[in-house]
């Protein structure tokens, strides 16, 4: 789908994606932080898995379990935040900007048909 500027008609358009970027960052931090609370459980599981290699394996397993838990939580939070931010970008903010004239607009305003509307 080609998006043209509703002001000048140019096809040179960029997306700003401010909410998507912010949502992804906030979601990643929140996801990792929420898992950090439960990191002891992940470390416990890693320690049990590492007992096969003895005490050193138990320590390495607990550290690896904690790190993997935080990474998974951060990835899940980042994905959820990016999706939420994408919805905000597309429905609330003027996410598109014309590179020719600088006009910022939303997808809804660029697809509006003003020829059928009557103005007072």
C-alpha cells in the first residue's frame, strides 16, 4: 500500500514510530525486572540442572538460569510493548511524516475522502 501525503501528494513518507520504540524499551525493562523478582526460582532450577557437574556446575547453572530467565522476560515484555506502541502509533499519534513538505499525519487522515463531505 502506497501512502501519499494528504497535503502535497508526495510519496516520500517516513514513519516515526515513537510509541513503538518507547513501548518496546519500557516493555523490555519491565519484563526483565518482573523476571528479576523471580530470578531466584530460575537460579534454583539452573542449580538443580547443574548438580550433574558438581558444585561448580551448580553455581554456573544457577547463574545461567537467572540470566536466561531475565532474557526471556525482557524479550516477552519488549514484544508486548512494541505491539502496544504500534497500536498507539497507528490510531492515536500522527505517525507519518512527509519528507517533501514536513507535514505530519495519521494513516486515517491520509485515507479520508474529503470530496463527499459537506462543510458549513
